[in-house]
């Protein structure tokens, strides 16, 4: 079997091919289409490899050193250094993805904490929250408390938060 090498094409054809690949990805309309596309294009191991690189980037951007990343992810320093090199470039796509991933994780963590708090809230305010006609004060209090919450702690927690730990639709209930 002959192996295809992009560099064997003339420069114009390489640019066209890469551009069309980006256009294909850009044309995907929603998460479901993205999922179908990557499931068809890549094996599960290849997807896991890409996600592992993103996790390395998240931890590097979060200030973790190579040893800590090895302890958490069990990846070699060569993999970490390749991601670090890319992060050091001005046009690093990792930085865009890391920022969005952390924001997404923080939103999920806030939802999880809210659900957990509501499940255990037996305070007078918790009782008031159950009645929709008097939701203004509790919602206002929640907003003030949320603003006072230390975002740095949430960010640190978000660095290590992965979808497999979230209770929202990630685990099937056994009947």
C-alpha cells in the first residue's frame, strides 16, 4: 500500500487540500454533526490521543509542571514538550480551545454545585425558592453569592474537571 504524503503535492494543491479540510469542519452545523464526522474520520484511540493533547494543554496553561502532568495523565515528557512548544507559538489554536474548555467546565461545575446545593438546601431561603411567585429574592441572592464566589478556585477545579466526572448525562442509570 502506498502512503500518501501531503508534501509530495505541489504547494498550490497542498494549500487547497488543507483549506478544503478546514472548510469541511467549518461547515458542520452542530455538535451532533461534529461527532458523526469525527467518528467516521478517526478511530476512538485517535480521538483519545487528540483529547489527551488538549488535556496536556489545559494543565500547562493552568501552571502545572511536566512532573505533575505525568502524575495526573501518565504521559511522557516528549508529549508534554510538543504541546508546550505549540502553546509557546503566537498562533496557538490550543489557547483558544483551552480557554473555551475551561469556561465550559466552569459552567458545568456551577450547574452541578447548584443542583447539589438545592438537593440539600433546607434553609428558609431554600423553602422560598420552591415557590415560583417569590423567586426574585432568592435568585438575586444566588446572583450576589455567585459573584462573590472566588473564580480562581473554580478555575483550578475546572482544570481537572472532565466530562466523565459530571452527573449530567454521562452515566447510564441501571434499572
